[in-house]
């Protein structure tokens, strides 16, 4: 059996993560003084898989087939949560738009530089969450799309769709 060595920063992130796997990665990143994308990228592949960010539009369009999702956009001053469905896509100038009755997003897609499929225990109850998380060039969260948000196990259908999207867009 071969041992894979990891760099000290990755080891530090994983050690901190393993102390409380339910902790929000945004909170962990703040505690470690690192961009959140760096924290996510350091997690084991069983938790986080990096997707091909150059295919951001295909990834976002794939959410239309999921149905109701929980979208979170957060910055240093506020967190906004919305429940809705993806669809009615358009592009206008520097914006890729999602405009349904339940979601109205104007995404500055040129800023998206990293995307991850993440499965980890929820911060409120430890029940697994399934999400797709988009980050900007600074490693800050742009937005996160949760297929499940804790409280109950993901249904087999939702888990299958999550796996399909993750595997279709996995970074080579």
C-alpha cells in the first residue's frame, strides 16, 4: 500500500475539518484565514469534487432538471437564501440570467473560476447535504445550490441526479 503525502496546508485544513465535519466551510475558512475555495479544494474527494468551471453554463442549466433547490449567496455583510427552480435562462451583457417565478439571479459569469460538488454533514443537524458551490477569483463564494439542506436524508432520485451532474462535469 502506498501512502500519498499531502502538503502542510491541506493537512491543516483536513485536521480542522475533521474536528467538526458539520461546521460551515465558510466559517472554517475564516478561522483558518483562507479563502473558502482553498478549504473546499483541500477536502477529500469523498466530500468535495472539483468540477470544470469552464462549463459553468452547462452546470447551471443542468439544475433546471432538479426542481426545487435552496440557493445561498453570501458575502462579508449578508447572507441571502432563496428557494426556487432554475430556468428561463438568458444572457445580457456580462450577465447570465436565471429568471423564474421563484429565482431571479444575474450571474457575472466571467467572475466564476471554481465549482465544486460537495457532500457533507449539515451544520444544523449533521444530516448530509448535497450542493454545487461556485467561487470567484478571490476564492470567495459566489453562490451555492443545495439540492438537500439537512433535516432528512437525500432521496434516491436527488442523490442520483447529484451524482450524474457531479460525474458529468468532474474536472479531468
